C-alpha cells in the first residue's frame, strides 16, 4: 500500500491509480539558466517516487515539460545578444547534464511549450466559448470570478490573493483586466519580441496555459499525479486547475504532491542573499553527485531542506560508507563471484537469511510507501551496508583471510539486496577515492603518539593525529583510555 500527502485534500491518502498505467505530470524548468539546488531537491524526490512505483509493479508514464518561452528567457537572450531559441537549447542541454549526473531517470516525454502553440490556442478558444476567458486588444485573460471553485488547491480567498507571486506580470496588464485577479492566457507581442500567430493576433502564451495544454495532449483530461515545488501551489497550479477543469469539465489530477523549499544555513536560498547554489557549482566544489542525492533524501520531501556544511559533511561520511559496501565485489575481487555448486549450505540457514532479508525489503517498502519516507528507507540501506563494510575492514587487514561458507552466502545475498534497494533510491556506486596508503606500522606509531598526547592532556595534538588518520582512511576506535584499535574506511 502506498500513501501520499495530497495537497488538494490536505491529508495523507492511499494511492489508487485510475487504470493500469500511472500518469504523472511534473512541472519542468524555465530554461534560461543552470539548475540550482532547489531543482535537484525537487527532481530527486519525484525520481524516487517514479522508481518506487515501478519497483512496486506499476506501469508509469512520466511527463515533464520545458518552458521555452518566457520573459526570463527573452531577458537573457537580450543580455547575451542571442535568441530565445538559442538560450533555450543551450540550457536544455545543460539541464540534461545535471540531471543525468544525479542519476535522475529521463522522463518518458519532455514536451516544449513552443511545440504546442496550436493546442494552446485551441484550449483558449474553448475557454472563450464557455465564457471563462475574454480578449482585450490582443491579450486574452481568464476570468477568475467565473470559476466558483477557484482557490481550492491553495485554500486562499480570491480577494486576498497575491496576484503576482511569481513576478511574471507586467504593470500594464492590470489596466486591461476586468478584475486584478484575472490572469493572462495569451499575451500580445511587443515590437521587439518573438511571436506566434493566433486568432487574437501575434503573441505568445501565458505561463499557466502551457501546462494545461501539454497535460491534456500528453496524458489526457485527468491524470493520477501532478508534481511540483510548493512555490507553484499558487498561482501556477491553482490556475492550471481553473483552466483545465473549466475547459474539460473533468478533474485535472487526483493527487497533487509538492516538495518543500531549500534553505542555506537557515535562510531561503536566493540570488539577492548571495547564497544561491547551482548543481554545477556544488559538484565542481568536490561534492560527489551521489553525496548530493543522498543528502536530499535525508529529509522528507515535504519539509524544508537546510543546506549547511555540517549536514553536508554528515551526508558525505554516510554515503562514503554505503559506497564502500556497494563496491564489495570490486574490493574482494574474485573471492565472492558465486557459491560453488559443490559447496553445501544448509536449507535451514538459507531460509533464515532469505526471511531476514525479505523483512528488510518489506520495511524498506513500508517506509517509502508512507509518503516517501526516504530517511526510513535509508536506515534499511545502512543496515544492509554495515556487515559488508565490517567484513571488508577485516578482509583488507588480514592476509589470507578465511571465511565461513554460511557467512559467504549471507554476504552475497546481503549485497544483492543492497544493490536492488539502492537502485530504487537512485543511488549508484561511485569510484572510490583512493586514499594515500599508510602502513600498519605507521598507524601504530601515530596511535601511540596520540595516546601519549592524551595522557599529557594535549588534546589539540591528539585531535590532529586522529584527523590525519581519518584523511588517510583510518577510523580510530577508543576501547579504553589505554587501548585504541582502528579500521580502514
């Protein structure tokens, strides 16, 4: 059973698809710049949803659009002395690079607004014919007060709504409207702007109508799940509902899911605060793509995600341990290829291990089925990774290390389960960073020096030695005041 928080009903609901194929639409990027940490947070969350649905034996059709005509794109084109198309094409290529690096599956379809102009015009015409839209000197607006259900997603009073929340509305628009809350479906072209022909003259579509038209054309009148950031609840998704349900006479989506926003050190991420982080910058700074993916999944998708150095360090260490476990077969070389047919393992033991692992898989599914509780799912991943990592520490330290046949079977089955479940989370093995090698004699000498420093209460020196060893992949374990053991990590 999968339960999801539905923004429309404001409660957690059991997911029940319309038919055999789950239809999902995700609002995509406006392609005028590189993707930032907020995009990573959103698309990683929805990638996990999609992967989990597939893992749960659902057939899924996943559509995500590109907004390739917008004031921001036109502004960037002027700044770069290029065209709307050139800016869009360049940033679509960069978008794919970023998403691919984070292990995000490409959507089944990625429609562009500029390829749906005919559909958009037809959609607006239907709204006009039904009395929900009106034209003014080449512009067309949606009449909000004609729709008595307007505001049901955001739960806002129409009179009190911030009509320009996304900052996409020019001041001159208000003078043409019947009511300030009405929003543009079609915009008359300015002299220096690219345009498309329409029944209302040369112009381009409004932002909200693009998604309504693309949802209908790609997936039909009613879809299972509509996705986006919480900043899109109003006005974008509210307006999508108003347009689509007025034109089609049917519910647009059964489930509306929205992810929380990203903060940096407790403050909202924004260019004005100079704490804006692009995915490209983060990866170039040394953060591995899977570390970033892991970090995003440590917090439930609906909650704010606070990007701090401390949280990132913690995610780096945690992912490092999981990555070591995922590298189990590489690190043990030919020792664990398979169980030889002549090697006999008791059926009772096999059943025991099979039952234990099936329970872990069940708990994993229960976590993700509980409104995508990725933190709970990661706890199961860590539980699977631990015995593999512990074995590797012994294997690397003891030459000619012998292993019990039952343990070999357990580790192999554990590894197979780890691989399968990390794939559901989109976590994939990365090349291990090779630490500068340090001999056991050198380790012992440094440990002795650290113990001496602690006895002399020179704790700064003791910490310095611990950090030096950690940088070389050595983890110290203080068993008592006099005894310290170590592990390679």
